[in-house]
């Protein structure tokens, strides 16, 4: 192939359609993801709207404390985690992807532990 085939042409009607690099990036405003900002703002508004439903008028301190703690909890859940997702994704993955083994204690069917020698030797890097 010629060297000219790899060059980007100036004509927009040549059929070479490509998605630009920044098209799939998330919309940010001063470095804050807009979608996560709306989630936190929505949680704040939800906490404000439940003032008359949950708390009576004489519990103003508990209401203010609820608004602050609820908004901070939602803010923590939308923050990024070390695994690449959010903290809410990490908690959901921990709760749903566990190996649960239930053994009845009263029938004596609980497996004996031999120091882990009965398991296969799983190597991390296989060739």
C-alpha cells in the first residue's frame, strides 16, 4: 500500500468515518463528572424533601444531621475505588459474588480441615 492511503484526507465525503478520541469521554465540569454530581445533588434534594415525612418539626437537629450524613454517604458511594469502579460497585460485587458454603452442624457433615493440603496447587501464571 502506498503511503498516501494512511493519511487522513481533508475531504469529509470520502467515506472515512471515524469516531474522535474524546467522543466517549465523560462530561466533566471543573474535573467533576456531571452524572455523579447530579446523583449527589439529587440525594441532597431527596433528603431535603423528606423533612416533613420523616422528621417532626421539633427534631431539627436530627434532620440536619440526616441531610449531612445521607449526602456524604452518597458522595462516598460514587467516588472511584482502586479496582476501577465506584465504591458502590465494590460493595455490590462483594455481596453478590461470594462463595457461600453452608454445612449443617448437627449432622456432622462439616468438612475436616487439613491445613489446605487437599486443595489443588493453583499457580498464578501458567504456561
